[in-house]
C-alpha cells in the first residue's frame, strides 16, 4: 500500500492539476524545441556524410585549356599526390522556359558508367542519357518546368537553340538546390554537347588528393603542385578551383542555423524551468502550513524536500515522455526543410538514442536544479515560521510602495515572483520581436538589391561585343538606359603562381569577377564601407565589394591588388570597398582601364539595362524584347538575368531560418504567457482572505475583477517595455550572425512597429485571459469561504 | 516504537530552567516569557491558563520544540530541546511529542486514516500495514473509526479534533501538547475532548494544554497561570487525584 506521504503528493498533484499541467506544458514545449533541433542536428550531421561526402567531392578542379584526354587522366591518376581523377566540362547554357531563357549549367560527362568524382545518382528515367538527350538535376525541374519525356529548347554559347529531350532525373547532393541559385542543372554526354554546337572537349580536371586532406592550405598547396607538374608536361593550367574541403556549399549556414536554434531552445528550457520553480514556489507558499504540520508530526526537512523533488522529477519525466514524440515530428520537419535547402535525400530519419537521452537529462535535471532553490527554502522553514504564515501579508509591503496605484502595488508584494514573471514574459516577447525584426532586416537587405541597382536586367554576352549592340538596344521601346560594362572572371593572384579560386563546381559560391562600369554609372550606387568609388580617369583604381574583400581579407585601402583576368595577371590599387548585397565577389575598375588591360576597347561583355515600364508584367515583356533583339543582332548571350531573379535568390536562401526563429519565438511566447497565467492564479489564491475582507467592506465583485485584471495588465505592460528594450541588443546580435551567414555583412537594424504592436496585443490578450478566470472566481467567492482560508 | 519507555524517562518529563523568550521587533522586541521555571512530572495533565499575550502559547511552543528559548534551558523527556538542529528536532518531536492544534491542522488531501498514519510514516516507526492497523485502533479509541476513510472536510469540528488527537498519539509519545484544543468547539464537544485528553494520561502520558476553558479544573491535575510572561501560581498544586503520578 502506498505510504501516506506519497498519497498526499499524488492528491496534491490532482488538486493542483491545472498548475501542474501548466508546468508540464511549459517544459514539454521547450523540450519539443530542443528535441526538434537536436534530432535534426544529429540526422543532418549523419546525412551530410552520406550525401555530400558520399559524392566524393573533388578536392580541386584544374582548368586546362586545350582539353583533357583519357591518357592524361590515366597519367594524373598515377601521380603520387592524386587519389582519383576525372575529366569533365561545365558549359553555361540557356534553356527556354515559356517566353524566357533561364541560365543552365550543362555538366558534360565523359562516361556515365565510370563516374569517379562528384558523383550523382539516377533517380528516374534513362541512365546514361541517350545521345541528344539530357538528365536534369531533380531540384531543377520546377526551375526549367520540364521533366522526363518532355523536350526543352537549349542554347549553348556557340550553338543554335535546339530541342533536347529530358530523358531522366538525377540527384546531385553536391550542388546547392537549383531553385535557390535560380539556375538549371543538366547532364549530357560529349556527343550531345557536340550536337548542341560546342566542341566536345573536357577542360576541367577534377582531382581527389591522396588521403583526402581537409585543410584548405594543404589542398591548395598539393593541387598547385599537381598543376605545376601538369604544366611541366605541356598542359597549361589556367586556374585551380578549390571548394572548402568536405563542406557542402550551404553547410555553414545549416550548422549556424541549428546552433542558433539550439541556443534559443535551451533558453526556452531555462525559462520553462524558471516557470516550474515559480509555480512550485507558489504551490509551496500555499502549502507552507501543511509543511509546518508535517514537521510538527516528525517530518524532517529532507523528507519534505524529497516529496517535492519527486514531484518536479515526475513533471520532468512526464514532459519528456510527451515531448519525445512531438520532438521527433519537429525534428523531421526541420530535417525536411534543411535537407531541401541542402538538396539532400534523407536516407534514414532515425534519431540516435543520445538525443532522447539529452532530452531526458534536460527535462528531468534542469527543472530539478532550478526548483532546488524554492524546495530547499520551503523544506527548511521552521515549524513556527510555517505555522505563522498567513499567505501574503501587509508587512511585506514596503512603506515606500504605499503611494503606488493598486495595480502596481499588489504585484510588488512578491517582488521575486514578479521579477520571474516579467522576466519570462519579456524573454518571450523579446524573442518574438527579434524574430520579426530580423525578418525585417533580411527583407531590408534583400530590398537593397533594388535600392542599390537601378537597372532591370543584366545581359552577359559570351564575347565582348561592339558598342553598336548597346546602341541598338537603346532604340527599343521601353528601354530607358543601356550601359556597357566590361566583364571578366578573375582571381586574386600571386605573381608566378597559378590562380586559385575558392569556388564550387556550380561556379557561383565563392567566385570572383571583374566588372568595369562607366565611371559615372547611373545604374548602381553601392554604400561605401571604406575609401571611395571609381572616378573618371582612374587608371589603376579598383573597388572591391565586401564579398570580394572576404576572399582577400588582408587588403587595405591603398594596397596593391593583383588580379588575374582570364589567366593574365594585372595590378591595381585598392581605392575603396562597397557593400553589395546579392552578389558574389566583384572587383570594380573603370571601363577604360579594363579595356586597356584586356584589349577590348570599344567592346563590352556585359550590358546593364534599365526599363521604363513599371509593372512587372510590362517589364517582363520588355526583357523578352531585349532578348529577341540581341538574338537578331547576332549577340551571343550567355545569360540574361532580370534583377527580380536575383531578389528571389536572395530572399529564398534563409527563409527557413526566419520561419524557425518565428517558431521558437512562439515557443517562448507560450512559455512566457503560461508564466503570467500561473502568477495571476497564485496571486488570487494567496489573497483570497484579503479579497473576502474587501467584499465584507463593500467591494463589488466587478470592482475586484477590475482590480485583478488591472494588475495583470500592469505586469503585461511592464514586460512589454522590458521585452522591447531586450529585443534591441538581441536583434543586433542575431542580425550579425544571420547577416554574416548570408551576406558576409550584418543585416541592417530594423525595428518593426508591427512586431512591437503585435506583442503588445498578445500581452494584452494573454494578461486578460490569465487574470479574467481567477478574477471571476475571486469575485464570486462567498465571503465566509474567503475568510476561513488561512 | 523506539520512544523512551516509562522506566527510561526521567521523573520530570518537562523541565524549564530560567526560560526567557524575546521576539525581535522595533524598540527592543517583545518578551513573552521571563525566566520561567517549571517542572512537570510524568503522567500529569497540566493546564496552562492566562490572558491573551501572557505567554501561554510561547511556553507550549518551547516545550514542543516549535520555538527556541532566548535564554535558559528546555528539557523534555531528558532532551535539551534547544540543542537540537531543525532536522533532528523534527525527528525527535515526531517520536516524543504529540501536538494538537486549535484548528486541527489535518492535511486536507489525506483521509482521516492516512492523517493518523502520517507520523508513523515520517518517523518510520511501523511498516505501512501495521501503521494502518494502529491508526484504526487509535481512531477506534477516539470514537471515530467509522469516519476513517473520509476526508477531514467531511467531518465535524469535534470529529476533526478527535482525529488530530489520534494523530498526536500515533507514535505513542510520552508527551502530548495541545494549544487551545477546545477553542474551536461547542461546549459539549469541548467537554468530551477534555475527557479524551485526560484519558491519555492513564497510561503515564503527560499532557500540557493551553486553554481558556474555565472548567478545566475538572480534568487537569494542576493549573499553571501565566501573566506577563511569568508563572503567577505555584507550579505544584494538585487539582485532580485520579490517574497519573505526579510530584
């Protein structure tokens, strides 16, 4: 038979079931957050190994002009520094989608049956693709609006547009998803490439270094050694491309996102533990006489402490049991979102046991540790103190508070509890506002794509074209302005050494280009971070955007900068640094200086065009007209990129992060609200006797209810001010983390009035809900019942 | 049960030597007891009387180890109560002192039976099954065995106080202290309650009771009258001759 003390505990839990449920709910909600994030972290950590590292990503890609034959590949494989090698080619083509052309990377494979590096797997349809057909990377299907069995019009740099059938789908986990990069990915054989009008050459030698070193310097040094060896054998290497070893293009984002989520989830757990301690302290405050009685009849402090520790432990375990299944679902949702962001296939969603262990430890231990303070205090209360306790009493009210209005005065009678409640609510509110402010900051940054650029479409040509092409476009209806810009892929180079760029096979992440605008360009205006912008007559001045500076962080204004343009070294002097959101690394030089350096006087490879139309539909029509006119004029186009596409790519990159932040903010808001509900309930119960006296003295039920609701509102309002103040440094912090993650620059601080107003509304609703019920109960209390309570 | 057997107990179950109790407060505090000396032999029923604020409850609290003296010594069943720390004091009190309160102080979420079993549970005096049997026996003694499974709130005031007495007797303590046990009862019930308390002295138990009852002389062996923190009536004045041994 159960011992009476445990029977008492069980019945107390039942008697306090509302409050106990509140505590369980708070801990459960935060444990769900922790379980979701930890589970996702564990699964993704494992799946990264399986997906990205499973593709055997090349340590380096060596760009060899003149092509690579099978004999050379075989020779390279025998080099002692090389573990594996494969020749490939990547051609930047365009695919017709509706009335538009979309940028498409054609990955040219020599032998689909003998893939050695950067592996990808067939998912549907043919393998290898029959001649004249292509395979699409699965994430490119919505981008190109095409799938197996359908044909698309493909145009390569030197060929005419041709219908190519999509014969199957593949999954290439080594690439960032097509929808994020706004680029299609297709895989063709050399024969198909020839059909499309390109020389069937393979110029990219992908190598995996022996021992698969993961240190970037080691990889660069050894790859450079292989390159020198190749040059010694008559195969000049233009460029070495080294992606961050062993890292998916979006892995840093994923790790940072999950770590940040984990920090917020841990914060939620701490807050809910404080809520448990707060509620428990209230429960103990009401049981203090019972504790005194138990001690009078022989209970030792340890025995009483154990009773309440057991209660908190049980709450924790119950929360863990509830949180685990929901956490598994949350983890799957997180994993799904992030795997979509990384273009992964989750082979197994099985969450390792340590995640559940961590939840159990966190759920059981954290509330116990936090609750230890009130439990110790209550169990060590002397019998006399316990028996003399009459709930909240007037002597607790300091004289100097007496002049305060009642809604402020009453909550201050329990300053510790008030601090905890306001702290809980404020933390929830600060997180809520931070999530929305950060979203605002992200949107403001994305808006800079438009604010700093006045053109509507960027045309990249395959070769520099005479200025007549631009002149022709200026005559088109709807075209407001056309500027001819110099353009060249580039690399920071060291004299006498082969250029090394830190870019992935998609050529986007980590790349560097030189752009040469007219010095008085009206189409871009980037904010200066250091130095100055280009001026007419600048001979060797170069302005780097912050993304380019991140590739050469040692550079200061005034320093010489050596840039390799198409393999030719050129020397410049750093005149300034600008912030450019939504772009890879760019080094800006004047068009005249660029033309001199590259021998392209009177010709330009890039056109930036402003359109007079204001509606998106009219703009799209104008862009199509430009594309047609370029085709008719014989200008071979590599890519036409509407500015809106860039904006979409910027917006899509961390949408998942913003949504996750909002979800965690909701968790904290729930925990904070539960704290207020708990506090107000306790406050009313504690003052039952006092409220009875007020009624005896003539206070009407409505007046009592108004007084209590006013107190709830005062607490809510105080927490709102604190939440607002806390949200500012928190937003700055998160802006810094997320901005550096996405743009290598902190997000602008945006204080959203709607976030502040929204939280005020939530606090008002929660305060009312938290106080109305106990207030109604108190107002209806029969005087005799109220007065007999001690 | 390992309470002290009657043969091990000193002759005076309660011995107060020069006990003073001052409660801190503004202006030097309030002195409730001033150099009180009192000796109560085993088996005696002592009623402490006096006006409000005379120090009656303070005296009882010191004897029960609920409070500690500011000066002097409190020996109960030979133990210097003021020397025990809170935890040892609780264990000691559970076995040696049964306390009866004016407002009964039964735990509201436990049945009457469970309330009576609770001291045995905390002190580990009997295993649950035997504790239950003893609790039933005690409830039978106090005349409310038929109410054993009810919650305290379902009982009348008199029945609750009977249950409280049964609980105080659970560990068979040599001393029972009662703070105005009849203060919340009607006169008939109060009479019955005094008889019940008096009956517990037959087995050699000592009862120290603070009361306002005028008829207490009917059951008490002697009266101790307090005024302004001092005993104003000679401590050894027999009132009742039946049962108990007293010096």
